[in-house]
C-alpha cells in the first residue's frame, strides 16, 4: 500500500437501479464525491442519512432508492442536490394531509 491516505466513502448506493445515494457522513456543499468511478459535486449541505441525486431527476420523474420507487420529484433536481421532502412527494401516505 502506498503512503496515500484514502478518502473515506461518503455516500452509499443501495441498488444499481437507484438515482439517489445515501450520505453516510455529513456532506458539505462543494464536496466532490465519487461513486462507481463517477464524480459528483455536492450542490447542498446534506445531513447523514439523507439522499443526494446521482444524476438530474426531472420534475414528475420517479425517485428510486433500494431499487424501488419511493416518491416523485416535485421539481427538477440537479445532480448533486439534496433529495428530501422539500423536492419529493412521498408515495407513502402522509399523516399530515
């Protein structure tokens, strides 16, 4: 092993079908992340456990996590953006509606 320090993985891809990954450490806006040889620049601060778009998700497109559709984009979500309740309509029943 060389003397290089390996950067700790910051995101986790749960299924190859996913268009989002999960932050396994807090991510800062501007961080450059790499997954499957592809680099993604974080567009937002993203908390541990929250999702990041791996590629652009168009308005009304499905958001896919675990290889399953978990919601629909309320607006265009650029690659590297935080994916959460502010820009995704969940397919689960919302107790507040």
